[in-house]
């Protein structure tokens, strides 16, 4: 695992770039064709009411369900044992969820190029990581 020993945190937990929904670079388009099939998530439609994408656990593949379940368990422990993030704020919960998801993907062995961890770090933030973060932090 690639967590720093002092904090137990994944080194890229807070450094993921935020990509605007309309920002599609050539690199992003190229990446979309390379992600492994198990990295795919089923998104609910973008709505003007929510102005974001979201997910449900039910239609997700088994690899994504495994990462979500593991992130919930790890995130629950982080809420009581990690002093870096405040679990009583929305932003704190989102950072805990983000870190827990990165840890869970790494722990499950989905850490290769174009795999789940890689997609969390380099994929479309608004259509991949943010829906997962929001789902896990609820």
C-alpha cells in the first residue's frame, strides 16, 4: 500500500485535481477509452436540481461494491481515529470519504494503471470521484 506511515493517509488524498463538468481535455478523452471495465460506475443522470452526478450502490459492479463497502468500514474508523479531518463538517466527511475510497481501492489490489485507484486519481472528477465521495460520505 502507498500510504504514508505517519498519518496512514494516501499521499494523493488531498491533491486530486477538480475538473469542471465541461472541461474535456484530449488527455481525458484518451483516458476514457483505457480504463479497465471494472472501473466503470453507473451514474444517475445529471440534473439541474442537484447540479452534480450521483450513484446508487445497487447497479454497480462487484469491484466497485467491494471498494464502497471497504471505504465505509475504513471511513468509520477514520471518523474516530483520524485527527486530520473534522467528521462533523461536510468538507471533513468528504475528505474522510475520499481518503477511505483511495485506501479501499489500494487495499483491494485495484492499484494498477487504468484500474480503480488510478481512475480515482486521474479520471473525471465530477463523473467519477465526486459521486463516489458523496455516496460514501452519506
